[in-house]
């Protein structure tokens, strides 16, 4: 009878309960945990799509190799499990293992649930450059593109119209991308957003108003063309290295997604972080699907200085995961299963 790797592991006595228990601590219990713990918290092995596993090519003939893999000395049960799941989903990787093409160091990295196989060389390079860093941190950092200088290796972003689209100094929107837009309307400040984000903003502003807090948009959707003018105007006054800390190059602005907006102010001089509105937003924005996108302490990841006024719509579930665990969006994505 054909058995999936998952079934073989269970037959072999691997204890799933111990894996899930490791990630059982609630997010509220750990306000700012180190990445090692976050990996376990966000990755739930029980969520592995079983139907998908069943539909994969027959792995029966690979059993001897898998058994050898499972017996590999030095790997914990958790690592064995993660590797077996990965090999089941990526048969080419199993072939590489059979041919002796994977080193111990590579296997340790690939055993991390959030490892991306196509980034393996970058993980190794990171470990070489940061020998003191754990494999977990290497994968976490490279997944967030910390190994790339800003604007040095730009890719076109995947699915520009998705509400989860990543736009930053590594991923750009096409110059001609214009989302479907809806005006925020009277009483909500200026500009337009995508309908789902506009609706969420109005609901958020209404809830804030009921508690005596005024939230108004001062800048929402911005086209590629207007961002180009804005960025180039700054370049007339400041050096590029300075401008890049606070203004996005055209195609790299979240405002072009129609999912981001600046609330009440858009200047560091206003010290928005000291206002009642900021405190309210920090506590409640996730309930409406928004995240504080450029938080203090995340400058090395986002490439932007602290912008307490800039919020991005990502949907309620992701927003809660980010805000409750103190993750910027790149870090959240870096922890997702590979
Ligand atoms: Zn902004």
C-alpha cells in the first residue's frame, strides 16, 4: 500500500503533539520574542494540506532513502519531520539528497519550516558572513532580503492586485499598475484607496471618532507618475542616500498599491507618535486590517525611518499577527512556511 511520508513518520513514532506543543504559547504571552521562537509559533505542522500531499507523485520507491534520512544522526525528530515534509513536496530535492548533493549544513537549513529551497545558497552565504548567527536567524534574515542592499536586486512584485502584495525596496510595482479606487469620502480626509481598504479605513475612523479620536487621510493612493515627481523633487534638495530613507522611488511606493495611507500628518516634525491618535491606532489598527508599516527599530529591514503615520491594509488576520508579535511585514512573510 502506498504510504505518504507523513504516514511513514507517524508509523515511525514521531510525536506530532510535541511539535505543536512547542508552538502553543499565545502571542500575547510573548510581546517581542526572538525569531527562533516565532518560527515555531507561526508554523503549524498540523496545517500541512493533506490533500496536496496525497496528490504528490508516489514516494514509495524513495522509502529507503527517506529511512536513511530519518536516521540521519544529529537531526532532531522535529528536523526530520520538516525535511520529510519538504522532500515530499519537492521530489527534486530528494533526488539531490540521494546523489549526495546536500551537505549537513544545507540539511539543517532546509529542515527549518520557513526555508525557501531556492534561497539555499544565500542562506549559506549569510552564515559564512555571520558565523555567530543561528541557522534560524540566517533563514529569517535572508527571507526578509536582509542580505541584499536596497534597490540592488529589484524584482517585479508578484500579484500587484493582491491585498497581500509586498512592495518595498526589493519589489516594485509595474509602472502602469493602477488599482481599482474608491474615494474615502467626506469626513475621512483626502484621497482614494482600493474599495476594501477604503471601507476598512472608514470603519476604523468611525470607531476612533466614537472614542474622541480623529483620523483623517492626508495622502492615500499615489500614482507612479506622481511618486516620480515627488521623489525627484526631493533629489533637488537632498542626497539620494538621504531621500531614500523617507521617500520611495517610483514603483516602490506602497501608496501606488491603493492599500496604504498617511493618517493626520506625514512629517517627523509633527511627532505624531506622541499623540492620542497614534496610541489609538497602535492599539486598534489591526482590528481593521491595518499595520503600522514602518515602525521604530525596523529600519534595517524596511529601509525607512520611523513613520508613525503610514498604515498599510493587509487584512485582519495578518495585521493581528504582525501587530501582536511586533513584526514588520517583511518579517511576517519571512516566517511563513517555505
Ligand atoms: Zn506613506
